[in-house]
C-alpha cells in the first residue's frame, strides 16, 4: 500500500480504496452530469458553485438519476437527507469526499 501511495500520489483508506481528491471527484461529476445536462455550454464553464438544477438545467427527476449514478461510480450510498442538500456540484463533491474518506 505504501508503495502504491508513493507512486500514485494518492492516499489510501483502510478499505484499500484510493481516496480521490476534489479535482478528480469534480471531473467525474462533470462526466456524470454530461448525460443529464440540458445546457452543455454551462457545463463546460462549471465550477464547484454551479447550481445543478438552475445553471445546468437538470430537472429534479434527473438529479435523482445523477445521484444514483454517482453512488455506482464512487461505490457509496447517499442517504435521502444528504441527497436533499445537493444543490451545487460542490455539494455533491463534498458529500462524495466525506463518504470516501
């Protein structure tokens, strides 16, 4: 594990899973959102503060799909009360980071 940490530059949690940094999580969230985003130009300029529903024009039903896809991609479970707090890409990144940490 230590050798892989030194080579990859990533930390490793006790479960043997590489911990992703914010940038990597953000990039993966953009990949997930690409399928559901009506405003692709806004996605290209997205930041952590980008509002998923308002700025990217993802409807609330599709936001559920985004969360489910995120759970699959990152191997996590997002509780309903946590999902209700996801408004921006940064909100999603923070929840994913917390779950992976």
